[in-house]
C-alpha cells in the first residue's frame, strides 16, 4: 500500500494542464495568480500631502515668519502654479504637493489670519515632513504578488492601486461527482428498510465548490456495470476531475474500478496505508483525473481533505495546495499506532500554553455526528510509538468548511 505522501504526490502528478483566464478584480477573490503581478504605475503617483496643512519650502521658513497663502490643493485638484520663496499653499490630505515645496506644516502648528499664516515655534526637524513621496508605497515595474498567491481582498486592493483591472488566474476546475450503490437514495427521500441516505454527494459538492471548483453532481448510479461505465465515460469528457463515491474496491459488488477500466481508464492505485480511507483509487480517464473515494462518509471526507481538495487547489494554481499540519499537546495518552497513518477526529482548544487536542474515543468511519463535532484531524503516523499525555502531536484544523 502507498503512503499518504506518495499518494498525494501521484494525485498531483496525474493532473492535466491548467487552463488560464483573466477575470475582473471584483470576481477574483479566492483565486490563485497564474503569474507574477507587477505594478503598472507608482503609488502614490506624485508627492502627496499626508496631512491637512500648508505646503512650504523647508529652507525658507523660520519661527515667527509670516507667509501669504497663494492658493489651495485638494485631492483630485492640484495647485497649478509654482510656489515662490516666502509663500505657502493650503493642502489637504492626499493632495499633490505643489512645485516649489517639499514640506507640509500642520494646520494646528500655524496661526492663520487675513490670508497668511504665521509659523509657530515648533518647526519640522527636516524637509519632507508629512509628505508621501512618489513611489513610496511601490514603484512602477515592481513585483507586487507572486504566482501561486491566493487573492485576498488586500491583494486585490493592491492590484487595483497598481493599475490592474483584471487578474491572471487559472480557470476553475470542473469537478463531476458520481455516487454508486443500490442501497442509496437522495437526500430528502425516505429510504427503504435496506437503504440509506446518500450524504456523500452533497458533502463533497460543498467541499469542492468552497475550494473554488465548478461542481456538477450526477446523483446516484445503480450497481450495473454497463450503466456505470457509460456514465463515467460521458462525465469524464466534461470534467477535469471525475469523483466516484463507493464501489472503488474489488469486492463482488464493487463495480466502479472495472467500469472505469472498461471505459478506457488507466488505474494508478487503489489502496493507501491510511485510516480511514484505505480503499481510495486514482486513475485517468481521457483528460480527467479519476478519484475513487470510499463510501463511508468519514473516509470520503478525510480523503477529500487530503487528496481531492489539494488537487482542486493545484489546478487553480495554488503554490501550496496541501493543508499544513499544526501542533498541539495531547490531553490523553495514546497507544502505539499500526502500519497505517491514522487521521482521528478530535477537538482542539486553546490552552494556557497553546493548542490542546483530545481525540474522540470512538472513531467509526460511518459516524457523521462525530465528524460534525470535530474541529481537527489528529495525525498518527504509521508505526508511531505510544504518545504520552502532554506530548506534542500534529493535527489538521477543520475550520475551512
């Protein structure tokens, strides 16, 4: 069986070519940059006043000096003339500094009377006081954002200020989800005595959509080889990622893997040394990456966090698509782990010295109530020795969905 790390590497390696596009900044939030972004102009584009006051030439002022005010500069309307020695111009915050001046004296540091100001005792210590120099924030041509960066509201504001109206990003990957099993009925329907509700389809749709994908859920296919084969072949032609749920193993009633092969797919692997989620499958069908998730809801969720969502983020252009583990102190001791990495549902709380984590005592992979109550997955590496109470362990936070 593959390790989780090796399986993750193969999932990304199976990805097809990304599709690039330019989107308006107002629609770019949460997307990832396809290339570096450089400034198209400088910010500020001119020397600007940082405060309300009076623009003067520093070398011409002295305490008690009286300067006639010869005009005004406000944001969006500059003073057109040149300031001669011994004069001042009224400036408001954000206004361009008039030619011939290099310093702003605060309005509270002068006395204004009859069209002139009198300099008080407290003078600026050096020229340039209360002036934002042109290019002080960034200069035209400077690299502002790196390829692979996620576009936050702050990053989008930076791009707008730098002269951009669109963002170069990768297209949202198209994810098609297919559930299989005669035992399943859609949410909202009443199951028969030997049936259950299909909760996986809606769960995975929500996860993939929140990660930035375009999602289509084809619903539930019956346990018939020909129906599954034909549906998967058609779906793969319209998908970047084809997600099947259930039937990925090789039991007598597991049809998905054989149907994929019959449809022309190549299978990379179908077992991972992890729990929950051992029977996860990876392959390619046409240009689509085929990911076969286990039918147990918790197994499907954990595999989505470790493999499906990173693949979505990778196709979106994320520089770091995999979730980054954090550390917390155990509130209980744990026995040694077996040969499969174990991702345990757990509760993380803030303690006096940092994060503290408590794994749930029951880890059945079909129990959604405990998954909903968890805010972390505690990671027990394969063959990890017993861990004492108070020791540090790694965990993945579950606060993104």
